[in-house]
C-alpha cells in the first residue's frame, strides 16, 4: 500500500443512514482511525463506492461510537465493497480505538453463530477490528483480524512531543489554565501538603461511585485535590464492589453538590477533552494520584489504558490504579513503566475478586493518609528517578512507529 491510503467513504452506508447511524457511527475519518500520530506517515485519497479505480486497492473505514456498531455493521457493508473484499482488493476496518469494552469471548461466540455460515460469501479474513482491549489479539478465535490498539498512549505521546517542540506549552481554550510539561527539577516537594489527586468527571461507572464513597466517608473532599462532577451519576450503591462500611456514604453522594477543581470556567462540563487538562498546581500540591480507569470489574478479563493513566505518567506523579487485574503488571512488563511497591502494597493488582480488590485499594489509601509528611516527603525523594523514568518512557513512545502505522504500511505488501 505504500504511503498512500485509498479510502472508500462509508458515511452513506453508516453515519448518514439514519438516527441509528448517527448514534453508533462517526463520520468517516472523524474518529480514532486517522489519529494524529499516523497523519505524517500517509497521504490520503478518498472516494465513494461508485467511483472506485479498478487499478487500486482500498480501505473501507467504519468509525464506531459504540460496541453495537461493530456487531450491527458486519452485514451493513454494501455488496460493491464485499466484492472488493472477496477479490483481496479491500480491507474493512472497524475503528473503535478509544474504548476497551469488547468481550472477546462473546465476539467469538457471536461469530460462530452469525458469520460462519457466510464464510463462502464474505472473506472475513479481510476484516479488521482496531480496539483498545489489550488481550483481543491473543483471545480472538475467528478469521477476523484484531489490532490491540494503544490509541491513548500512541496519540498522547506523539502530541506530547509536539508540545515539547512548542516550548513545552499547550494553550487550553476552555480552561482557566494552560498545560505545561514539567520536569523533575520543577518539583518542589516542600510544597506538598495534600494526600490525594483524583479527577472524577464521568461518574456513572460503579467504581467511581465507590471511590467517591470512600472520599465521602473519610471527609476528604476539602482536604485534597478531588473533583466529582457527577456527570452520568446514577446514585445507586455499587454493592458488588463497595464494602458495606461505605454504603451509607454512597447514599450521601446523592445530595452532595458537584465538586470542581478545574472546570469552573467550562460551560459544558460533560463534553470537554481531558487529554491535557492537567493543572500542574494539582500535582505539585499532592503526594499521590488515585487513577480511576474506565473499566474496573474483572468479569470480562479486559485490560485497557485510557488517557487517565497517562496523566500521572506525564506529570511526574505516583499513583494507585483502579482498574482490572494485572493492569500494573502490563504497565511494567509490556510498556516499561515502573510502579511504587513496596511503599504502596500493589498486591491489589493481582486480586481478581472486585470487592476484595476495592477493599485492598482502600486499605492502601488508609495507610497512605496516616503517614506523616516527613515519611511522604522522604519517599518522594526516593522515587524522583522513577517519576523521571516514567515520563521519559512515555515521551519516547511518541518517537516510534506504532503497531497501527506498521500494519497500515504493510497491509497490501
């Protein structure tokens, strides 16, 4: 395929089709496929399905908003594209790279029920799904190809290098602060006086209710840098993952007003880009980030990293990670980051029972907030090399060709 991507516009068959289309699909190339780190590597030619050049090979890009878009999309592809697929002249790509919510075992079963009978009519080996569930490639049992995309790492590390080219500064037009990339020399340990930093923005997920219940139970809102915007907040007690001790505090969240630390100037407190909305002041004042990743429950055995874990890596901050089991292990073993055991007992990362894992995290937060300022500041002196290593590792990711770039370069070779 070289350095030119020949794209068949899918809008008329997906995004523009009806209200279902607009709810489940983005406009072609408006989603995660054409992310910033791949743009310098490729030129584009775009056509519609009725103006195909018989001498070229193509990509048919379907930008997905939801997981249902993948399942419903398999049999909405026009026959002209299927004909090209069967001639090995077109690859169909479902781009769903910002989320990690795909249950691959369910997909395998769905394929066996819905697609095997169509294998003589559709060459599914020319279908690709780009998705952020990190185990999707090894757990896939179908002819469909999966790319375990690290979209957030790839894009943010690339963008971070662009920020470095712009005097380490990015203007944030919606916030009352800008983003500045700092280094270890900018850290003033003596300025730290608060235990925790935690951004809770989309609060509809049960584990975010759980950590908010912990903050409420311990009366931590005013003593730390914590936000609780209550976007999508349902107010239901997450009994499956929240120890009973905190249930009454979970009820209290219903009448708690939203708590803001950096969004006061935003008119829309739901639809803003969080990638670099990081105020150095919040990191400078606190000892530990509590990172509430997108997925917590271990039921689907997913691993997925969003922009949320990128923030402490970029901003030179230690963290506890509320995520699925073995997420810390993957950060260390697959991406080269360092974590903070034994000062923080990271056994929680290996616990598969969600309720127990939450309690173990709370236990570590309890121990942390009971430490003296001297203990925490001495620890910070020790971990400065780890923080610098994590930031440099993240920056260096943006200087390498990603798996996605390599795949697209070789797709038709």
